[in-house]
């Protein structure tokens, strides 16, 4: 099953959608922007489906926009999830692997 989770952003674009894919592995497509409100909203949306960040096993990044990759590092750190993206996205994601 795939669930659309609308996540607020502080940007003019408004909300963005991330997707929870309830399969093996439990997958999140995109992550939302790095803001406390976005993280809280995502945690609440996961809870509505009986899940938490720590349950994630894979995070798939669709593209490099900050409203889609901002929470990747936090989510991957908390969950230990594998992060998957096209190799062309590596330059945008590299800073997330080196920050503490």
C-alpha cells in the first residue's frame, strides 16, 4: 500500500508530498524540508499508519530540491535506512553524509 503524506514547507511552493510505501523494505519516497514543523508533521503522519521514523528501512530521493531532501540526513540517522537516489543526485546528497 502507498500512502501520500502532505508535509508543510516554509517555502512559497506550499506543501509537498512524501510517500510511505508499506512493503518490504518499508520505504519513504522523499523526505520533506528540514524544519521542525515538517519533521513533527511527518512523525504524526507516520504514526497515523502505525509507523515511526525508526521503522524506515529505505528512503528514495526523487530529485534534489531542498523541500524534498531536507530531512534525509535526520531520517536516515534516526532509522538507519538506506538512502537511494540516481547517481546524478550524488553532488546534492554528499553534504548530508559528512555532516554530524
